[in-house]
C-alpha cells in the first residue's frame, strides 16, 4: 500500500510486473514445446 492505494494500481509498477509474468509464461511454454519435440524425436527413432 502506498498513499492508501494498492501498489499494483500504479502503472509504473504494474506494467513491468505484467511484462515479467508474460515473459515467464512464454519461457515456460518454450520449455514444454522443446521437451515435447525431444520426446517425439526419441519415440520416432525407437528409443534406446
């Protein structure tokens, strides 16, 4: 709280936090896709 308002009500604070959350979610999805692709290649080649 600052000046009686929640901290996230200030655009200067909330926009960078929202952008960081978006980048984190994008990174997580990239990892999921990379793992899925690696697993798919592994299965197609018959495993060990």
